[in-house]
C-alpha cells in the first residue's frame, strides 16, 4: 500500500514539474514575442525598487519613466552605451566570450574580477529577473538572453535597453533621464550629454549625473574617445 502511494506521489510530482516547465517556457516565449513589437511599460527591476522601498519603510515613490521609440532617441545615446557597456555588441550573440576570458585572465593575474555582462544580458535581467545572486538566477538569465538574441534584432535590444536602464533614483529610461538632467527630449542629446549619462550605468545611485564626480568626467572623456574609435 505504501509503495503504491509512493509511486502515485512521484508520478504526480513529475506531472506537476512538467506542467511548470511547459508553462514557464510558453510564458517566457510569449513575453519575449510580445515585447519584440510592443513598448515595455514596466520591468521587474522597477517593481523591485518599489519592493525595496516597502522593506525599508519608505513612502511610495513613483517611477519616473516613459517609453520612446528609437527614432526619438539621439544616435549619440546608442553610441555612448555601446562604447561604455558592450563594444562587441554587434559581434556577439548575447555573451561576449572574449571579454569573459580577458576578465578571468586579469583576475588570475591578481587584478579585480570585473563583470563582462553584455547589453543583451542586462536587458534580460532588467525586464524579467530580480537583481539577486544565485545559480538559478544565472540560469534564467541565460535562457532569456538566448531568447532575446534569437527573436529580437540588435536594434530592438538597444531600444529596449535605453528605455529600461536605470539612470538615477527611481529614474528609468533615456527619455526621463534626458528631461530630468538636461531639460531636453532624448532626441536632442549631444555626444557629451550621452557620454555623461552612460557613466552612471554601472550604479546610477552612486554615480549621480546631476553632480558628476571627477571620476565621472574622466570616464566621460574615455567614452567619447571610444565612440570616436568605434566610428560613431
């Protein structure tokens, strides 16, 4: 009797697990398919900001964000984020193996272990995942990165990235950032303004575009130099 019950439970568990896997795959394919064409109104990372506010006992603060199509974004903004974040963006398929090997080699030589996250990976994390560190999170990140690279064009990935990246406290997207920091629309961003915004992307809470540090101005110059080298 016990053996029969055990087999029944195992069979039920397998069915449930299969159902969960199929549901996850189908829903993730649907989301990626929908966002291939439609604006992304909100991301998981934006919701996470509200969650951390609640956990810290802070009052509700609205997210400053609104979507703009790529034809309303300055070409300098696209160039700046590629130069700053992912110079091999148009060459890799979601993972920049060359940068990963260089980062590991530098770490083995005694340097600081630096990240080699591509723009595609960052889009996957911003849209669908929480900023936690775990084996499972990395697995989900890999899955969504592959889906995005498979079903979206490179230009679409950049468009979504610039519309979902965090540029300040509760400030998301290039349109809101352009208006907040410079009082202009995103299409009017200059090379220097775009490069300065790109300096904040590693951590916009620390790297405040409204009060740029000496390091940020130094990195802005480096990004402008890289933009020229890359032909932008």
